[in-house]
């Protein structure tokens, strides 16, 4: 916290998370609404200073889980702990350390962005006015709204309202930001701007956000949790979830059969699949030794006469492929 903010006394405790304690930790968290299990035995860990995308189709249970984490709803069974505290019993203390953005944030349309943040900041700080003004200006710059700081929010675009919503959630310097569909219903430019703000917050706080937009998760998340019909179907680091094991892709032109034969003779190659694409072809090469592949695969192919390589790299799944595979498996199980 900078010098100006130190002179503005924070209202309520603001301790740091204990070493080794996850910011969010749920165990068998379940919520039954009538005959529907809106959330079914969710086990979840969110490490400090990570950005975790909470992914799932509409109705998967994402908002239900967020309400339980914020103490706005009681679980049917199981537990939810935030900063090591019980989300239900200690909800007031937890919420003092959490910034929350609802899916459709609303503001007093006659107030400017600066006035909106100053109003919010006074719930968290008291002290010299200049200290609060400094914090508000810093937050407006963070979300890219400095030039529009003194305009009424009535004229803001959807993306600007979402960025102001993140600013309002962030102005108290929370240890955890919970964002519910922060980029939903935005055009591509608005989505990009919101994701850029989230990326700028990396390392400053922990971000847990729900979404059904696959590209957003792939762009900014350190970790991905996938929920379907209230059940967790995936929970892994983003790179790990998208990794296609030991597969490499090469786009080649020329002696395609010769390239395939040369690769199949290598002891570390376990399979070669050829996918013709007009004059070109994609070779999907699976390997048992990625280190050997990194060092030798491209060299082996380039030694084949009458062959040009136009692209080469480790293959990753697209998140849409992973999502559809996992959700389909859940529906057919």
C-alpha cells in the first residue's frame, strides 16, 4: 500500500493470508434447490495471487457457488472457507476483504466515475480526503478510465461500465476479487479491455471469475475449473489442461510420404498421422521422449529432400475441444 493510502485508516481488519493457506477452499460443497442439485459436492482450491477461470455453460452452478463463497446463501451440506474462515459463520469479516463484481453492475447514472469510486472508497477508508482521492485516481488509471473519470456513467458503454465495476470492486485493495461473468454480453473490444484489466491485476490480488466464454479463460487464467450440471468435471493449470501429451504438429509440402517414413524410424516416435490439406499436409507426431523430439524432430524432417516445412510446434488443445469433450463425457456417463 502506498504512502497516501497509509494515511487513510482502513476500517476493519485486513490481515494477510496465512502462509500455505489457499484463499478459497471448499469441501463437498452442495446446494439443493427443490429437486435440483444446483451444486453437487464441489471440492475447490484457489491459490493466493492466481487467476482462476470458473467455466461452465449457463445454469452450471457458477453463480450458486459464488453466493455460497460470499455467505449470501447457505450450503445444503459441505463447507466453504475463504482466507481460512468459514464462509457462512464469518461472512462479514470475509466480505471486508473481498471485491465483488455482479454480472450486471448498476450505478447512479448522474454520478461520474470518480464520484462513484469516492463514494465506494469511503465505506473502506477514513482519513484525509487527498488520500482517498489518490486511491481513486490510481484505480481509475488501472482500469483505463482516467480520461472519462469526470463524465456521468449514464453515457458509458458496456465495456466501460464493466471496467468501472472492476474498479469499484478493486478500490478497497481487496485480497480477493470475485467477478461474475465480467465480460458477458460485451463486444470484442469491450471483452479485450476487461481482460486487459484483469491481466494488469495479476500478482496484486487473487482473481476468481465465472464465465461461459471459452476464449476469455484461455487468455488470462492460470488455472481452469470446469463445472457442468453442478459437478466439477475438470480442475487443472491452464497449460496442463490444454496439453496434448507428446504431440507435435508440422505443416509440410513436398515429399510427405518420405517425411512420414523418416519420422517413423525414430525410436522416440510412437505414431505419425498424416492429414492432407490440398498441396500441403499436417503431420501429427506423437512421441515418447519430448526432449528428444525438441532436439531432433525438425532436423529429421528437414533432411528429407524435396520437402518444405511451413510450421512446427507442440500441439495444444483448444479449450473448446477440452470443454466439449468433458461436458459430453459428463452427459453420457
